[in-house]
């Protein structure tokens, strides 16, 4: 099958779409990726790409077609221009670069922004191929929740854009079950919305990684680890407030692996609150190295702000945490919290409840090793049952094949 993947983010940026493209290509599909210039999350095009862009024209058997775009930079205006420039460039320059290629199906990856759906819709029309959109972030709900957009008029305009894109999709995949009714409100056919969650990358099944050398091993310490994006959604003010409460507990250490738009703010706050002795900021690392960091963890932390949209979200990192077999500490509401609680994979508290998070960390630190290991095994079990990589990609492959077959039937009539 000839597949076109439309995504603003792609290798060498670390997103799950990389893993999906590699797997589809390994199954014999002819995969072409239409993407931009790698600049997430720092906002500057990666130096390794600047030095040798030709090295990034192929990925695990897939062809990578890149279009120019504005860098993310710093600040809201730069981010808006980044989103719009990719959308316009992929729609015009991307269409020109792909003018001689035909496709059986188009797959669009939308962790944010929704504007990635515009070039995907253009390709659907130009290539006469069905379009599947994977929705991992609900717009305009998220824009309102993080305070990026407050104008009702602008939020309404974004909502109309979302309607426009959704109604030009032949299949919409929702990353959580809670997303489904919200998406169905914006489409003409409810049956085209399916549940399709994230999975953990296969590297997290490695049972024998080496310990990351960046973290000192201190006997008797209890290590809480956060891995992922440092942004508005993750509610780091509450995390740091919990760390302040537990500062007298010298054995409890917090390790933050990742970076993002609030990275500089976080570094300043750790200094300001004098948390350097218990909070370690480890920066961003390649996904292949993450199991070596996870090996230090006694608990993995996942958090989301107290907003209705985030209660519908299953954070992508949660699947990786569960697959690692480490107890999970959740400071969040809704579907993500329910998953941790019902599977008995860790301890949870309400979103924004920094005191509750501190109590959960303290409780987990005082548990015996056997009870914590049991939580880890529970997490691994639900990961294998609900978020198995092979099972999920099999399902996606079947959906895409069905789309192609239905499209061929319509064209032959």
C-alpha cells in the first residue's frame, strides 16, 4: 500500500509517529512522509540537520519530503507563525514536490496543532485518496485550557476550522475514549470516529538497560522521575510545591528528564525555591536512552492541569511508564487517573493537589519493595492488554486497508 504520512513533527524530533512510520515501512508498505524542518522543542532547527540535511531524507525505509517553515522560536507569535507556515508550505510546496506520486491512503498525525489537517485535506483532494487523522489533542479546547487564546471570537474561528478539517476526514482516530463524543459533535458521521490510543515504544520492553550515568546512585534514596515535555499542561508549579513540602525528607529525590517551553522557568524556580538538593534537571535525551533513566526510578510521575479538556486525555508518557513496570504517581483527573487507579498501577491524587501529591510520594516511599513491585507488574499487565504496540498497529493497518478498498470500490462504480 502506498501511504502518505502528513506530520509537522518527525525524526530527528522524538515523536511516536517515528515508530509508526518505521513499523509500517517494515511491513512492506511504501511510506512517504511530508514534514517540516526539525526544530522541536528548542525552537531552532537542529544543527545536525543544518550540517547534513541529505542524511535525513530517508528513515527506516520511508522517504522523507521536507518543506520550509518558520522556526518555533520563543513566544506566542513565533509559535503561531510556525503552525501557519508549515500548513501553508506543506499545502503548496509539498503538493508540488509530490506532484508525480499517487497514494492509496493518507495518514495525518495531530498531537497539536490542528492546522496539520489543512495540508492533509489538500492532499486528500489532490490525490483522490482517503484521509485518516489521529487526534491526540483537542482544539480549540486545549488552547482555552492553557490560556493561549482567550478571545471567544478567535476560539469560535478555530472551532470552525476544526469542523472544516474533521468533515474532510474519512476516519478520525481518538487517543482517548473521552475524546470520541467531543469529536462526534463536529462530524456528520459518528461511525468514522474510532478509539486509537498511544502505545509504548518497543525499547521499553528492554529488561537490561544500563543505569544512566547522569544520575548518582544513592543507597536508600526514593527516586521520583518525570520524563517528557515541560510545558503549561504539566502543572510544574504544583510539582515544585510538592517537592517543597517533602524537602525535609532527605531520601526523596525528584528527577526531571526533558525540556520544553517552560524549561527556563523551571530552572529559575528550582533555584528560587532552593530545591537543588532534591530536584535534578537532566535535560532532553534521545528516546533510545530513556530506559536507562527509567531504571533509576522508584516511581514515575505523570501530571496534567486541572482543566476539563485534560481530564479527557491519556498522556502519551503514561503508556511508556506502564510498559516500564514502574509504579506510577498520577496528579491528574479523568481517564488517565481512572486507568492508574483501576489497574492498581500506582497512586493518584486530584489535578493541582500538590499536598495530595506529596502525601502519595511519601506513602509510596514507605511501602515495602514487594508492594511497589506488585504495582509495577499491574501496570505492565494493563500495558500488554490495552496498549500493545503490535495489536494497535495491526488495527490501524486494517483500517487503512479498508479505507483504500472502499475508495477503490467507489472509483470503480
